C-alpha cells in the first residue's frame, strides 16, 4: 500500500523508500539537520547527537538521533522544539568550551562546520569553562600532505572511519575512553611515521580545522615576489570543475579560462595545463599496455597516476609493483619535461625557474618531494598547492573572479585533448587509454571515442571489450579498501583483468582532499559531468594521440617516439618497497637537548639492525660518541616481511642488506648519517 511507506515531517507527509535512517528522509524533505559525524558513505556513528528529533509512534513520543533511527510508516517527526534546540546549543557550547577557538587564523574558518552550526543555532556566548585543564597538544606537521591539530578535534570520528572504511588503512584511530578519548596515531607518533598514504580524505571529512591540507601557499607568494625567478604553473584537470564553487559558480562549471586570467594577475609568468602531460601519459602508458598484451608481459597493468595508490602498493603489495605502470603521474611528467625543455625555450636558467602545481590532491604534495623526482636535490615540481589554496590566494588579492574574462593556457604545454581532461574523473584514465589502445589494436581510426562502461560513481566498474579479435578485460576502482579487494582477487586467481585503473578518492580526483570541502555523491557526479562536457565542448580533439603538441615534443625532445630511451629517462619511474614503514614507534633512548635527531630502526628478525643486536650496536655507538643527549632512538614494527635493514635518520631512510658487525658498509652509512645529522642540529 502507498500509505505504508509514508511518514510525517513537521506536518508534511513524506514518502520514503530505501533511505537507511530518518536523517536521509528528513533531508529528502528539504530540511538540513545539523550533524558532525554523519556521512552517507560511512558507517553510522551517532556520536555528536546534533540530529536529535522528536519521534511519535504508537502513542509514544521520544527524542532520538535521526542518523541512527530507521524510518517506519506512520512516524510523526518534529525536527525542532524548544527542548531540542536547547540540547543542540548545549552540545555545541560544550564542544566550543574544549576547542581551540583561534578561528580567524584557522584555514577552515570559512568552511568550518562547528563555526557554521554555532552561528546557525545562535550560540553567541560560551557558558561553560574548559573541560580540561592541560597544556595545548603539539600540532603534527610531520606529513608533507596534511596537518593535524588535536586541539581542534571534536571527536566526531569522521577521519577514523574514512581512513578505515573507504581507504582500508587505519592510520588514525581512537584511544582511551570517556573525556580522555582522543584521535591519534600508533604511540602518538607523527602521521608521516604511519601507513598514511597522504590521500587526505581525513581532512576532506573533518568538520573543523583538526585535520587540514598542508598549506604551501606562503612558499608560492615568496617565489612570486622574487624577481629573479620565472614562476610557471600547471593546472590539473579536476581543478577547473571545482574551483568555481569557491566563488559561487555552479557545481561542475569549467572555470579554466578565468583561472588562467587570475593566475596571470597574481604574477605567474606562464600558465600550463596538466592535461597536456595527461595526454603524454597515455602515449607512454597505452604503449606499455599494448606491449604487455602483445608480447606476454606482466598483466594486469595497473595505472600509476594516483600517488596515494602507488604508496599503498609499495606499502602493502611490494611484490606486485611489477604490475604498476612505470609511467610517472601527469604532474611528475610535467615537472620533468618543464625543467628539461622550458628553460631553453623561455631563455632562463634551470635554477631560476620555479614549477608550481595546482592540484585537487594532497598526495601530490607527497609525490613532489620524493627523492626520485629531484635532480641534484632540487624537486622537478617545486611547490604543490591545492584548489582550495589557490582560491584563497585569489581572494587575498581582491580579484573579482566571477567577472574575469577567460584566457587560454600558454602553448605548447597548454594544448590538450579531451582525453587528457577527463583524467580527473574515475574511469577517465582508462577511457583515455582505451581511445589510444583500441585504435592502435584495430589499426584504423576510432569511430566512437566514448567508452561509457567505465564512467559513473560505482566504486567498481568492470567491462570486457572485443578488440580486433582479442578480449580485453578491464576494471576501474576507487577507494583503497575496494582496491585491496581487487588486488586480493587478482592474487588469489579469482579475477582476471588486463588493465585496471585505481584512484584513491571517491569518484576520482574530482573529490580529492584539496578540492572545496563538503563533496557529496551528487556534487561529485556534477564535477564528473563537467569534465565530460569539457571533453566534447571545449576540445576539438578527444583522442590523446591527436595532440600534435605532444607529438612535436617527442620529435624535438623525447627521442622521437613513446617508449624511447629518452622518454623512459624523463617520463618513467621505479618503485620501492615501503613495507618497512615506521608505523608503531616505541622509544628506546631519549635525549635531553632542545634539538634532537630522530633515529628509528625497524624491528624484524633476520638481519643486523632488525633485532636486539642491531639496537645494541646503534645505542652503544650513540653513547660511545657522546651523542646520547642529542639523539632520540626508536624502534618500530614493520608492516612487511623484508629481510633488509631499514633505519630512518632524521628524514632520510637508509636500507639494504647487511652481513652484520661494525665493518658492514650499511652500518657505517647509518652511523655517518647520525654524525652528520647531529652536526646539522
């Protein structure tokens, strides 16, 4: 019966179907109940109690949390009463009483859920004293991607659940109980010493400024003000369909042209499109795929554009990194090509050129600072800022973004096809690669460039294509927890693919942690649609192989063709096992000096520095040299089973085989690094 699926909200009869709780039904009715801990993609937690409603059913009236109450026919709901409003205000006041309220200096000031809800409820004063009388907890700045301020945490658990449920990592979690409960890492270590993959989704769901993307815009201002530097910038595909939200544009609106104008006004000399090297990525990656398919190479081939996914594989499945494409990401390719080609074209010295990236992703910050993407110690991509950061930079100059006239990207690295632009959506890398690979396999022009089977918001999409008499089995997956299922299925022989695209963030880069806060599946779908519209409307060519600027770059600077020796030198990379991640550090020795060197040793059996003997040798060396007051020595549990010695001295990781004893070359390198590190304090 129709009436059996209806309830009443504030006097209005509302139909419901498969909504999992009252909160979703109430929002369907156009009422936005406040909440901190509810996300439709995550498990129901029911901690914040802000979504309280009055429910009358079977002649009983109760106040219940809407997020954890299933809808039932005949319910009569009131979302607002005098008592409920008072309870909500008390909850918010108590949170504020125990919160670092330095709001004007917080990067989340304009997008803080706590601030917005307090304002909405009319909380104009805090009637309660601080619940805790203790010193401020230290801010964790160890990660290149995110920053954690525990003094702003409201214990909603959003970050814990997204890290565990969506990404399957569990780098942060709750410890202790009651008023002493807190969100932290293993042994309260810095987040960089955990299995964090730098995806930043914890920051994307955090309702306050407790976890935010690392802020690197001050570095950009510094180089822009330095007249001796030529500062160029690349803009990732997903940025163009999200930045406009910062300025009141429609979700998914392509504002690339206005962004180019704004960046020129800010002082950037040249503005390029990362979609150029996305096309270049397809030249290399699709060529690699074709070689593996036709010559019996390692399959399936995994895409390698997402640095969070790459780190995940290096951490958990180092034995399967041969399946990863050796191609760098489009950002890393751009940095390499720009630093090798642009100085001559622009008439500047390499050391005087600064490459800035605007990315939707916090993991790109981690990627850029890796040693393998540096030349003579200098990163090929010097600074990475997010969509949100560039939005605030534009605002700080008083630029009226909505009224700007659009400008084109600078050539030649501003020319891109639609195939490069759709990289920002889950399935986009796969579709762009198919536009290249299918045409090559068929040896004739591709009549239809659309491969719609790989599009959409499903976290796993599978398809089988019949191409020139060959069956090509493909999969597209996002969310690392789901990716783990796919990898395990492949390892166990339960899945048989030729090509797999993986992205860490829901829906792809369009909801990376650097994008405007508050993405829902509806918002993600509109951002994806914006990229596919740009593919057709704003680009004459849709197939990456039709990018004449990329072809010319190969002819002039990359050895003439994809897969050449020069292309491998500049556009490809190698992978290392990071299974010896320092994810559970335990202090062994603690120095007393104000400035101390961190030395961390992995605890595994079978080699010199993995057992008690190795610790004894290192601690003995530190004491013998009189360095005990200047060194903090830790041991850590390894997440892998490698027999290699692995030690981190300061920020430098040293690993390798060791025969044991003080004559071991690796032991000498470790002790030399300790000596140098102490001298540099």
